[in-house]
């Protein structure tokens, strides 16, 4: 049996472990159009079910205004009507932009990030966008989602229209989070024609990094992944630029990485690499924690 035949056999045997259900956040307006389009194309490629989730809430209402007679109850009714309208518009856009897929729609009057994390129980892969201009009442906080959902999160920048994932860069750091990310990304990795396990380290750590990335690549090969290790020398603040260059040279449109962070005073604190990949991804990025 040739290597190509063995790889094909491994891919076929692993299909039962593919992403069977995708979950994408949808809000009304242009911001969600590209995200739903990417999710729909991915669902078709994977023959997966696509769940669209609309979630919106509103802040506490103001006290009554004695001059205008506008009261908190009236404000509440107006906001409730607006939320209902927004969720209806989001569903319409979702069904239009994802036509042809096996679809399911869910909606919740809740914080979008919390609603998405709760609905993650029904999905294998979550799809969101980098932080936008919309407020917390309508937009997902991808940082909170990555840290709380317990599922891999695919961050899709607006420039992306179709995730082919024929070439993939794995940002390797010998940590629990990176190991989790590689395991979560296996459905993508098995389908890729080339997977680059990229480590970035000081020159003094080259031998150790080469051994570790070689270990990862060898393990992936035994699972039918066309993986190869590579080591680049650089400082921590150069990691994202190095990953971006590696992806550009390989024609890769997906980066897989572990997300490193913790909660402090109800806010998520991240290392520089995770923060950059969350907020300014150079291409689609799959993050796991």
C-alpha cells in the first residue's frame, strides 16, 4: 500500500469523527453575511448540519422622565419590540445566506456570548468573528466564547469568503492548550494536503523545539495527516508575523492555535499571541482552550 493510499484509507476511516454540526452566530446587518456564507460553504463541504443562533438583549431601562412622560415600562416595550424584530431579521438573513444546507434556527433573548456558549452543547465547531463595533447587546465577544464554550471556535475575519483548508499552519507551543487545539482540529487536518507544525523559539532552544515539533508531526502522520515540522527563531512578539509569513508561503488559509488566558474581574486576560489572533486574525483561526 502506498503512502497516498494509506492516507486516503485513514481519512475515510476518520469521517465519523468529522464536525457533524456547526454553530454560527447571526445578527441582522452586513456584519453576519460573510460569517454565515463561510459557515454555509463549510457545512456543505463537510455534509454537516448548520445551526444559526440569534441572540440579543438590552441594558437596564431608564427611570421615568417627568417632563416627557416617557416611562421605564414604555421604554421596555420598545426595546422588546426591537429585539424581536432584530431576531426575525437575523433568521431571514440566515436562511437566505445558508440556503441549500441542512439548517436549524435558534434564538434567545440573552447575551450573545452566553447564549452561544450554552448552545455549544449541540455543536462540534463554533463560528464567530473578531470583535466588531456592535455593543455587547448584539455582538459576540470571541474571547469569552473561546474560554467558556468548551468547543473549538473558528474566528472568521471579514475578508474570508471560503475556507478551503488545503494547507494549514499549526502554531505549536508545548502546552495543554496547543495539544487540545490539534485534537479539536483533526477533521480539518486530516483533509489538508499540507499541515505545517510551526514552532517559534529563541535560537538557543532550536534543538528542543525541533524534537518536539517532530514528535507532533510524526503523531499526526500516523493519523493520516500530511504534516511536517518547522522551527523559526524569534521573540514572542514576532510569533504572529512569523505564522502569517508561513501561511502566506504555503498558501494556507487556516491557522490552528491554543488560546492562553484567564479571567480577572469578569474580564479575560490573554497573552499577546492569543490576543492578536482573536482581534486581528490574518486568516481564519481555529482556537481551543
